[in-house]
């Protein structure tokens, strides 16, 4: 693995590559959040045949913080993705997104064009805030009565204290990662998440969008992205299987894999199944 920092108009962006020099079409991985950071686990294994690049978005992980919070925006991150591709020399690339990163990738393509993009792998995709919010409301109804009450009270009173935190942890264990215990690298990544980015773009609550992405909705335009697409989700993903299926139908050329006994972090919960699905897709490109 080789690391570097890429200069952009808004600061230095951390990037790394596994399998540098391999001959296959490179993968460029776009992490979730907003405000999370790169996790190479499982995805870096694809470097046996091709370079696999990761980068931390502005304000995230090892990258610089923004000079002002207004820069934490969809527009900034789409421009940044374009710069990253140019700086890394990725004239041909397969883009891999996780959660919010899927929405960023698709927004980038709709606004910048499909130049050199040979395919997309979208895992646990957030492509519509209204649909995501609706799914989380459904998920919430399956939690314990105490958790539901704590979430409702926290949102009503705008107080996100201990009881609310315990309710969110119950939700996370059910829909975000079912590993017990959570791997140290996942705990560390969650602790390093930049809440300034998250709150500005999403809001204070997991379940109700109040940030700049409140009206984010690419579903009506997915047909314009005419490259091969693989969508993946866990069978108990916070990105509902039915919603992901609707996204599949929305694209011009998409297939879908549902990972059994898995949630939003299905690629680390069931890595061999995830890798088999991705490798099958990559062989067809």
C-alpha cells in the first residue's frame, strides 16, 4: 500500500493505493458518511488483479479540514472526485461507492458526464434522502419500545443524550453491523467520524434529514447513467432491499446482489459472498 496527499483548491486530500501496477481496470473507492473515512478491509483484496484506490473526502479521515463549513457540500465533493481522478491518472476507472458515497458517485456522473467510467459498484446505496428516511422510519418500528420512545423524545426535544444514544446503538446492531463484537477498525473509524460534516449535510438525527441533503433525490434520473451497475445490500440493511431493487430497475443496465445474514456493513460481515458477487460483475466488464 502506498499513500500520498493530493492538493486541491480546498486542502490536501489523503489517498492510497493497493496493487499499484496491476493491469486490470482500477477501482476508485468512495466512502460513506457524510463525514466517515476510508476502510480498506475486504475491498483492498481486489488488488490481486487491479489497482484499488481509496481517498478520504475533505474534512474526513487523514484529509485536511475545510477552511469553512460551507465547503462541506455535494458540489465540493463532486468537484473533488473529479480532481482525484485527474491527479491519479484514472482515465478509465470503475467507481465503488458505499452508502452516501454511492449518491456522491451518481451525482458526479450526472453532472460531470460518464467520461472513462466503465462500471459502478454501489453498496448499501443512498441515492434518495426521502426514500432513505422512509426506510429508517420503517426500521425504527422494529426496535424495542424503549428505543422507539427514546428516539421520538430525542427528536421532539432536540436532546440527544444517553437514552437516545442507547437506542441508536440498538439500531446500529440491527441494521448497520451485526458482528459481535464489532472489529476494532470499525470502532476506531466510527470514533474518527467528522460530525461537523455529518450534521451539516445530514443533520443531528439518523432518522430525520435536516441538513443540506434533505431534498437529495437521484432516483428519477438514474436511467441517464448508462454504464453497467452492480448494487449490493444486506438482507437486513438500513438500505432496504425493496428500495435497492427499485434503484436497480431505475438504472439502464444494473444487476443486484442481496447478501444473506448481513446489514449495511455486509462487505465485512460476509466478505467471501460479497467478493464473489463483485468478482462475477468485474469479469463481465
